[in-house]
């Protein structure tokens, strides 16, 4: 049994001087522009080092890791490796780059892959396995950890053609709506419990403000990844209107992208985001959604120009410095409601650990990253919040904020029907190309839904 301890010393380490921001961003991990926290000293965290004895004497060895997680979040990421490094004597050589997703296949083809890469999408894992035959199957110790600490669904996302390759790492909860608790309280508004409640609240806000503050604000501009926030809206709508089985058929292309059930989901989103009476508070008209930066799109809530903004848990770290996130703070978030209270479909995302070499120190580090020890070390090393995991060995008390704990509770809730970000699971030609660009045009030029979904369907490889 794995042993994790707080306090005392047994070949222990302390995690200190850590600054942190957002969890790597699911569909666009290489576009994280988040502002950093102010750092702080994390409490001492200890692990049982005997878990790595079976890998032999690793002292003086090095593991090269390649990731999209860059400063300032990389500081907490690297701090979370210290327990393993101090236990084993292994040095983790950390290389963070926003260009990793494009450069990793190039390095693989050139015969110069890293030992380990943190992959932000199962689709990239699939490509590296099926097109490049580059990723090694996970060692037995990693698979044992994943079987113990993760659900079958999460393990499946790291599996290709029946072979398990990549352990999950961090996790995102994407089905959130951000709002101002004080604005809601002053207006007498309650948190909507169903999708109809959400639509009714939206209409009430629009009628009551007489063209001033809009109910919603949104932005999908994200550099080379422009459009991805809109795909999250569609994916959440498919989960709610068509259900998880149809969602699975959609991202695997068992049904076409332009299936009528998918068009129905577009219509759900259209009712909110392409209604000029409902958007785009403090930012412009409907077309401004295409050019408004996703990092800043929620800010009009702080100025009273907008009431709600749909964004994932990692948006907690995008608010300007000094913004208090909490039930009684400047901003907080509620679960994006389903069609009924009997359902809790939830859009999730996360990263996966892929290995390209199988030296003992590499397998030992893979084992650490798949364990509850790493999940808790990462939580302790993230004192300013903005990180959570679906690893069921994570002690939610180690998470930094009430909001992180709320995200953790949703991930751990047996009633949650979680589905991974669909664009991350689709082929790159669709998920990170035509889907992103199609959604951008949907706002920028008012392109018809039928034309957008037909174009995306035609792009499917």
C-alpha cells in the first residue's frame, strides 16, 4: 500500500517557495496566458520512498520531460516532482514550450523524442501511437496505479486499440458558469438548477437591464487556437441535449458531425450566444465574440457590464490580480445545469503521461506521476489554487481553495456523467482545425449552422 504522510521525516522532502496558476488548458494547453499567483510556502509533504526501491539504484540519473506547461504554472509543476527526486536521486530535466504539440511529432520523426511528454489531448496520443508507433505501453506499476486511483473512463482515454499507454495526470471541469455573487444577491437572482431555469434567468436579465449590461459575455480569441472556447459550449450542449451515448458516437464519427442531433445542440447555444440582446456585455456585439480574448472575456462581470461567463475551472486563475474567488467573493461559479436535476453531465479535460523510453528511472517517474502521492504533492505545491485531479487518492483538503474543492467534489461524485472534451478526442484535422475555425466564423460572419457543420463534416479524414 502506498504511504503518504504530512509532517515528520522519513526520507522526506519539503515543498517550498511555489507560485502557481492555471491547470494546463485541455483543448489548448499551449495557449496559457494566465496571470501567476503570488506564491507562498507549501506545507511539508512526505511520501514512502520504498515504492521506488524495485527500480534499483537511480541516483544520478536524469529523466527528460517535455510539456506545454510553461511559466508561471511550471513552478508548481516542478516543485511537485521534488518528493520523487529526493527519494530516488533522479533529476527531472524540465522543458516547457507552447510549441510542444507541433514540435513533438517532429522530434519523434527525427529520432530525438523526450523520455516523457505530458500530452494535453488523447487525440495527440492516438496520433503518436497509430501514425508514429512512438509511445511505449505503460509499465505494470503505472497500470496498477491507474486501476486503483482512476475510473475506467479515464483509463480508456489513455488507451489506444486495447493497449494502455498513458496515465491521466491533472483534470479540468469545464461545465461551469462564472458570475458575481453580490450582483445576483442584490438582484434577487437564484442559481439556475435546470437549462430552462438558465434560459429564464437570461431572459429576465435582458428584460430588466433594457440594453445595458448583457446577460452573457464570451470570447474565443486564443492565438493559433482561436475558437476552442466555443467548442466547449457545443460539447456541453451535445451532452445535455443528446446524452452521453450520442456524444460518444459523435466524437468517434459513428454519426456525422452534421447529424440533426448535433444541430439541435448548436441551436441550444445559438439561442444564447448569437442573440444580440444576450451578448456580448462590455465587449461588443455577437461578432465581437470571435475577436474577444478568452482570457479577458469574463472581466466585464467585474465592471457590472455582464452577468455570466461560461468557462472551465482553470478560469479561476485568469481573473485580474486581487479578484477574490469564492461564494462571497467578487466572482464564483456554478455548475452549468442539465435539462433536468436528475442528470449531471459534465465536460472534462486533462493531460496524459506518454513515455518514449523505458529506462528504470523513466518507469519510476511514470509510476510516481500516476500515484496518489503525486496528486497530493501537486495540490500542496499549488497554494494559490487553480488545479484539481480526478485521481481518487487526492485528499480534497489539500486543495487550495473552496472552488478547487468544488471541482474536486464534482469529479469524485458518482452521479457525475463525465465526458472528455470532444475536440481533444477528434482527429486533429477536425478537433483543432475545422471545428475551431468553423466556430469562429459562426460568430464573426454569422455563418449558418448548417454551413458550419457541413464544412466540418467534409474535413473529417
